[in-house]
């Protein structure tokens, strides 16, 4: 019988959050209260659940959260005004603009308007570029969480062949950049890749982030592969609504060494890394303010 490990994202996220809580306590001792502003435009039901969970988790670890709910008919200009006021507010360290936005809003302009130092999603081109250059920047939360799970499961990732399925800006592309930084050989597959199964079967590590329910089954996997399933797809299963990943879990179990379940795999990691990024942002901003005021002191003497 094939033995495999279930990668427990809930337990891993809890470990990350324990450390975040300690970091928050240390910042509070220095009179710094880390704070996250969350912007939700419109009434997308899934986004409402995600935002609620992010705010709950922030409260649990001692991060102050400020929620801005805007109606669907909000204009790009109105959204940009809100972002500008949050950028200028020194008591706010992180700004999260929940995606997707209503179609009439210029998403790129809105994301680029967020101060890169407060960009806890790592979506600003300054942070995207920094990540691909291997600089220490705020990196997107879901791929950061996936990398953490892989390091916990595989140990040293150097030289492993990682296949990323999907090329979104939120997961696929930053995931590939993080894996490269970890010295993996990286292949990115997408809807135009010919014979993706054959390429995927060469992978030691598979990251599935395509948004297609149960697309990847045992025929895509080499024996002993480690699989991270980022997909969260709601399907109708004989009249019952349920969540499944991009991986056909039961089929994959016959091949894999380790796999994340859906739910309870990657999902909790995204929020844990959002909290971690918020604390990092608070720390960075405080240090920058301190060195600025030190520079002023030097200049007046
Ligand atoms: N929508 C789906 N995933 C994400 C995410 O990681 N960040 C934001 N801001 N929106 C999302």
C-alpha cells in the first residue's frame, strides 16, 4: 500500500500565528500597534467570507483591523481617494484590497496606488519586481504559505523539479519566483502548454493553481511527488454543494508522498502569512521612521 502524508495547513498556520502573536506583543511593548486596513468593494459572497476570516484572525493575534466596505458602484477615483488616505495614515501599516474588484474598476491602477511599504499582498510592481530579483520584499501570501508547507514537508528544496500549474499574478507567477529563489528547477504550465500531463509527471513538487475542479489526477503525478493544492472550487456533488481542489484527491493519493487536503491545506496559510506580512510592514515602517528622525537629529547638530 502507498503510504502518504497529509500536509496539515491548519496546524502549520497555527504555528506561524503563534510567532506572529509574539512579534505583535514585542511591537506593542515599544508602543507600536500593528494595524491592517481591509477594503472590500461590492458583495462577492466568497470575498465576504475571506474578509471576515482575515479580520477575525487579525483580532486573534492582536493586530488592529479597520474594515472599509464600499458599494459595487464605487468609482475608481473614489477607491483611489480611500487608498491615498490610508497611505497617508501613519497608524495603518498594511492595506489589503480584496480581489476580484467589480469590472468597471481599474484594478491595476488601484493596486499600484497602494504604498509598496503597506502592500501586504505583495501585488505592487515594486514588490513583484523585488521578488523576481530575490530582494527581501513583501511577497504574496498564498505562495509564501505554500513555500512554508513545502519546506516543512521536504526540508531542503534545492535542485528539486517543481511544476507550477497556473500562471496567475496572485499565485502561479510569484510561486515560480519563490521556488526559483529556493533553488528549485521550475516549470510553469498553463492552458496553452502542450501535453501538460507528461511534463507534470517529471515533477518532484506539484503546485496546482488553475481553478479547475479535480483536473489533476494520478496520471499527472510521478510516484512520490509532493502536491500542494491551491484550488478552492465549489461543486455540486449529487445535489450537495462542497469544496474540492484542483487535484483529484482520492486518485492522487495512490501516487503521492504528501498532499494538502482541501479544505484545511493552503487556505489557512494565506491568512497566516497576511498577518506575518502586516507585522513585517509595521516593523519596517517603524524602523524607517526612526532612522528618518535620527537623520533629522544629525542634521540639526
Ligand atoms: N482574492 C483571492 N485571493 C486573494 C489574495 O490573496 N489577496 C487579495 N487581496 N485578494 C484575493
